[in-house]
C-alpha cells in the first residue's frame, strides 16, 4: 500500500486516502490495533463457541433417595437417569446426606421416593415423588426440572395404562381415560431449546460491538492524547468529516470481516436457522458497526478522557445484552428499565436478527429498528465541533 501511495499522485493528494493510509501505517506499528480489530474478536469467538458447543445442557448430576427399595422405585431411578438432561450419580440412604451434597453444589437435583410407593400404586392409589431442584441457575434448573417431570409423567402414564387395561378396557379406551385432553405443542422457533441459538446469536455480535467501541475510542482518543490531532486534520485537508471517514474505514473493514466470520459460525458451524434475508442481515451488521464507531466518537468528545472513554465503552457494551430484551422481555421490565433499554443500538439489532434469521419476516418489519440507529449517529455529529476543539487546543493534549 505504501508503494501505491508513493507512486500515485491521486493517493498523495486526495485527503481521504492520505488519512486512510496514515491510519494503516499507525495500525501496523501497534499490537493494540491488531488485537482490538482481529485477534481479540476471534479469540472471543473461539472461547464462546467452546463453552456452548453442546447446545443443550446434558447429564446434570442428580441424587436419588430410595426409601422404598422395590422394583418400581428402581425403575423410577432408571427412567430419570435415562433422560438426556439428568444423570443419576449416586443413591443416598437418607435425605440429610443428599441435601448436604446439594448445598455443596455436587447435585443439581434430589429425587425422594417415599416408602410404600409400589404398594400404594399397585392398589390403585397415588403416590407423590418429591423432586428438589437447585434453581440458582434458572436455565439449567428449568431444563432439569422439565426432563425429570417428563420421565416421571411418562412412567406414571404407562402404569395407569396397564392398570386400566387389566380392568377390561381396550388400549384406546384406556388412553382416552388417562389423557382425555390432548395437547399438541408446536414450538415455532428454537424447538430444541438450544443454548447456541439462544445465547451465541447475542454474545458473538456483542463481542463485535465491544471491540468496535474499544478500537474506535482508542483510535480517536489517542490522537488527542499524543497531540497528533493537527497533523491528522492536516492530512484531511482540515475537514473533520474526511478525517473520521479515512481513520475509521480500516477498522470498519476489519470488523466487518469479523462479522462475516461470526456469520459462518452461526449459520454454518452451529446451524442457526436463517429464514429471512441474509443480505439484509449483512447490511444491518455493517450499519451496527458504523453506528458504534460514531458512538465512540461521541464518548471521546463528551469525556475528553481516553481512560474514562474506554471504561464507559466496556460498560456500555456489556450492559447492552442485559437490556436487549433477549434474556428478559422488555414488556416485563420496570418502566425505568424498559426506557433505559432503548439507549443501546444493540437492542434494535437483536430485533432485526430475530426478525430475519429466526422468524423470516418481511424486510419491511425490520426497517424501523434499522432506522433507530440514526439518532446515535446524529448524537456524534452534534459533538463534532467539540472534538475538533479537543484536537486543536494544546490544553487537552496529554490529559487523556
């Protein structure tokens, strides 16, 4: 690139390309730029992919307290252990020992089969099997509770079916008696309850957002800290718009490459559904990167402090997941939290992703969330005069 720049009069005289190649020279001379634009995002992708590689939690530890010690009670333990979610790791002689190990975190659930279970059931009565689930991790506890309940409900239904048939009913009559109201459940999106579909579709883009903010805040803020603002503006012919466009474009390109890698992971490696327009998703990702780059300009301009700007960028990006409405719906949030959720561009992008990837809605449904990125860009534009003053006045140099 240096050879082209040196031999072509156009690249030597065009303000935009002068800034563009100047920034590439700065990037190649520092590992910080390389880490925030390439290495960091890729490492985070690998870590998150390895954490959620199984997709669904399996073989969660369960303890059985069998106070009945009969064929039926042993069958109950076998059925629970056969569910993908649960793994019976130990049988306990009493409840106290099982509770203690559950408190120590060695068990995620304890199943207590009371004495006389088989006898009561064979007489046509009912018996209650107690299940204690550690629900400190709500998602894990919910999966385990669902798996144990399904296994016990299936076993209970089979016993009732056999008893009804022994009383002279046909199999169809017995089934109608056991389940007079049948439920047909159709899960439209993410029917497997896959963690990867649920979390990685938010966490991987969040890494793009995080490194976009960090790289952009550092790239702009370091010009003020090192007092190189006048030189930067001189390369841009005195235009701050040209200066920002030429400086941020290399980062936009590299971060968009990371976004493409993210798409390969989501839609090829993991198999996340893609029901809508992939082209529109690419446009939204590019727009998301550019929006957060401009928000970085706002952070530097507003704080006039590189360290504070980087700290706010980290906090702002991490809070975006909490208030995006993905893990907890916006309509259920307190009013203040619901309003607060709209100050993050990530909130709107999640709506676009779900609309196009999961639901396959018409593109027009995603245009409003896409348009909501514009106020964040305008906020940065309002602060451009202040940024130009920071770059030109010596009193701000070396202070951030």
